[in-house]
C-alpha cells in the first residue's frame, strides 16, 4: 500500500504546478472513510461547493468518501506524503502518528453535551491542540462534529458485567483500548471500513459508534442490540497538508478558509439531527433492539470506566485532562 501511496504522491507533486490558470485548476483531494450521508460527509460536500464557488473554479475539490481511496491509517500517511491534500480523521486516530493529545476527547463521559465540546474546540485549548499538528506536516483547520457514541452487540448490554469477555472493535486509540479493558472486554483495533464484515462474521462481538455511522454502514443489520450510552464522543479534526496549504496563493487560501468556516458552521449545526434521524431509521428498520439504561445502570457504567482517567493521565498528562475539564465545567461523574 505504501508503494501505491508514494506513487500517487509523486503524481500529485508533478500536477501541482503553482498558481492556477483557467485551464488547470488546483486540485484538492479530500479523502474520508464515512458515507456521504453523514455529518462528516455532508460537511465535506458543503466545503467542496463553497470552495469551488468562492475561488470561481480555480480550486477543484474532489471528495472520496467511504474509504474509496484510503482506509483510516493509510489516509494519514497519504496526507503526509501529499497524495491527498485534506482529511477529517476522528480525534481517536492521531495517536499512531505520534500525537496522543487528541485522545483526551476519547475519555469516557468527558463531554456532557455538544455545548461543552464547543467551549473546548472554540477556545484556547482547541487552538493549542491544532498547533501540535504542524510538526507532523499538517495544518489543522477546523473541528467537525459527529456526535455521541452508543454500544452495540448481539447481547443486551445493561451492566458492566455484560461486557466481560466480549470482543469490541475500536479505533486506534489507547484510551478506547483502556476503556474496554476496564469493562473486561477484549478491544481490537480495526479500520472503519472493515467493521461491518467483522460484526457479520463474528470476528468481533460488538462495537461503539454514533447512530449515523451505525446506520450508514448497516451495522444495525448485524447487531441485535444497541444501548443508548452516550459514553463517548466522535468528532473530527480537518487537516490539510501543510506544504500544500502554505504554498497556495494567499487570496485562494483566504477563500478556502472562508469556505471551511462556513462548511464547519453548516456541518456542526446539523450533526445532532443527523444522529437523531439515523436512530429513528434504525428503529424503523426493526433489526436492532434499542436498549435504554436506568439512572442506576448509567451510574454503574460511569464508575466502571473511571480507571481510564488514571491510565490516560499517564499517557497525555493530568494537566491536559484538567484543562479540558475546566473548559467543560463538568466532571465525568456528574
Ligand atoms: C470510526 O472509525 O469508527 C470513525 O472514526 C469513523 C468516522 O470517521 O466517523
């Protein structure tokens, strides 16, 4: 795969020949792993529409959804090598390239709601985290929402003890690994595009994701139960290859910045509704029983996952967790 990415990167380098002319627009390839009909997919499409409009066609944005170009790990490599210019990986996917700090977003129950999230992403902490990307040849442009994660399996998941011994697919985050270990489960890192089949064939027993991701990947067709846990959050960091971005003519970069700002407002304004609609669609499809927890069961889940905070403090440092909690104004147990 690496060979293929390298080949694509050298072609990209040859075709990027400085300022755009009418004949040769600057091509910006935007790869992502989810369906077009999701919060990220829609925000990406909105960015394309606005970017092409504001640059009067001087920039052509090509969107490659649903892992059609690259899977999770490969797409980050492809961006660093310049084979694609823009991505929006989830916060959980930056650890393997050496930026652990975004994993703080994975801490169970760290975000009570999207309002609290916005305080983090729109405040100094959000800006500080984006800056970390510079050293990896990337520029962080925005934070995009998906929403809150739910648990699913072929077994009813009510109490922490129900998770014992089950295999769960996780994204490549050490926090998520610690989370499932705290529940006595066996976490398995896997690319998003492989999850449906892994659930179908029993390679894993369950998974955690947002309603929109569950529905658009048809995971509900192969999972008998889904529990409303809202125990974690999936959001994205929109990143661009730094060399590409810095090399753009300033006026074009300004227009793309404007397009990104508006696409972000658009996407973040509708993500919650997308997830509500997906839940309704899952209910309507009737293949998955939606399980809700009593306040006592919810409390037991929170307690069971608390040891993760200690593990993560050792990995990203307690000050970062404290900064995060200061911004949200709430702790995981309230
Ligand atoms: C996942 O891998 O479960 C998600 O990060 C996919 C996505 O981009 O929403």
